[in-house]
């Protein structure tokens, strides 16, 4: 048996084990009660927000790879959703996206990898900004110390991004140095980065709205600033390649954070299940897009 299937099964087992421990501690009737409160209009709204958010993410990718058509960008974005759900960790989806784009594009593979990486970094920085902003308006719930740490991390991330754009690339990278250097000087202008950051912020706002809509339908009453913090924490945790589709990690994080905010444990787990269901729907769309179309 090959290593990859073994790791997949192992990480699936880890996720299910974590989820089992959580479900033992939460009243299953409370989860079902919260889930049954969700109206069809909330479901439709959540699905719409989910796919509009990914469309916006596809638009952001084209800022760094303008040769892509919008159709291609949406296609590769949804393919990344599929692999990011089917494989452990969201970064797996981005890795597959970079690989597939490199095969389909006439551009150098180094340029494609650099573009996908910068696109991801800008998206994460947008998430970090909104999380820090949410913490700034939610000091009473999360405490001043956590807010100060978040602001410091945001500042360090900004310094790291700027440094990555101006520091000369090491010569030991060989041809990667020349290719990435040329692409960086031509593409990563301040105007381009600000445009990508703006689109990234819009994407994250739609994600926050998605959580807020689903949460409200489940009886979770929080201000948008608190939801920004919740989305930020979930976004960071799901980067960890520990379980498949974030099973267990998402549930535990939501249970802990929403519990800290005084919300019902059953509603927190119901929200996690709803988000997992949305991801599965997105993954199915990505799978259909993958098998039904061509990369070129």
C-alpha cells in the first residue's frame, strides 16, 4: 500500500477520533435542535455567499495571473476547493492548483508557483487584518492581551510581506532567482498588491457574512466583529494538515471559541456541521468541474 493512502486514512481517523471525543461531551439533542431551526432561506443565503466568495477569490487570482480567463480562474479555484477538502489541510488544495496551472499555462512553472503563493499570502493577510480589527472591537470578550498579540502579529506579517518583496532573492535558487525576480519586479507593484488586498478583504467579508448568516439561523447571536475573530481562528486552524476536511479541528475550535463567547455548545457543533456540508458541496462542484472540463 502506498504512503499517500495510508496518510489519508490515518488523518481521517484522527479527525473522526477528535470529533468523537467532542460529541461525547456535547448533548446530541442540542445539536439536532439547533440544526432543525435553520430555515430554507438561511441555507439558500449561505450557499449563495459561499459561491460568491469563491468567485471573488478567483478574481483575486487573476490579478497575479492576468493571462487567465475568468472561466479558467474559477475552474482552478473550485478544483482547489475539491482537493483542499479531500486532502488534509487547505494548503493541499493550493498546491494542486499551482501544479495544474503550471501544466496548463505557457508561463514558467516558477512564475505560477510564485503567483499562487503570493495570492495565498495576501488572502491570509487580509484575514489577519480583519481578525485584528475584530479583536480591537471585542476587547471585553477576548481580553486586551490577545488583542495586543494579534496587532503585533499583523504588524510582523506586514513587515515580512514587504521584506519578501524588496529583499534580493538568494542566488542559490538558480534559475528560480532570475525568473521569480523578473516576475516580482513586473507584477508585484504597490498598486497590484493593494488591489489584491482589497479583493482579499472583500472575500473575507463574504466569509464573515456566511458565518454570521448560518450562526444567526442556528440561534448564535454575535456581532460581526466577533464573527471576524471566529473566522480568523478557523482559517488559521484549517491550514494545519492534521485531518481531512478539517474534521475535528473545526468542531473543536468552534466549540472552544463560541463557548468562550457564551454560546450554546450544540449550536456551535451544528454550525461546524453546516460548514462541513457547505465545503462538501463546494468540493463536489470542484470535482465535477475537474472531470467535465479541460485545463487548457
